[in-house]
C-alpha cells in the first residue's frame, strides 16, 4: 500500500462517506449507492479507487459484490499520523 493512493482516496468526501457507511458492516454496491444521488457507474468508480488504495475488501457472492472496510490499512495510516505528530516532547 502506498500512502499516496490512500490519501488520494481519502481526499474525496463521497469516498469518506462510503468508508463511514462500511464501518457498520459489509454492504453491496447497491446498498452503498442507495445512500447517494449518483449513478451506479459513479459509485463503482469511487469503490474502484477505494479498492486500489486497499481501504476496502471486495467479496463476490452469487450475483452480488459486497464491500467491507479494511481496518488494517486504516490502522496503519493512523499509526503513521500518530508517529508524525509525536508526543509533544520532541525538540524543535
């Protein structure tokens, strides 16, 4: 995973909202799309970016594709940000 792709994916409010929705558990693309006033193709575009950034997992079951949050990538980003911030005792 590259942070550049992760931060690009997180830069869009629609993709951040999709991640927030997935916090509650896995959803199909149709269930995700029902929360937005946009085409299915646009939702697929956003999901593709989230997949490339490895922020979501995709699982195919019968005629549906379900998406779930990849918490390990989220944790890795949070750890990096925490380390970047430091503990406030760093010499300047």
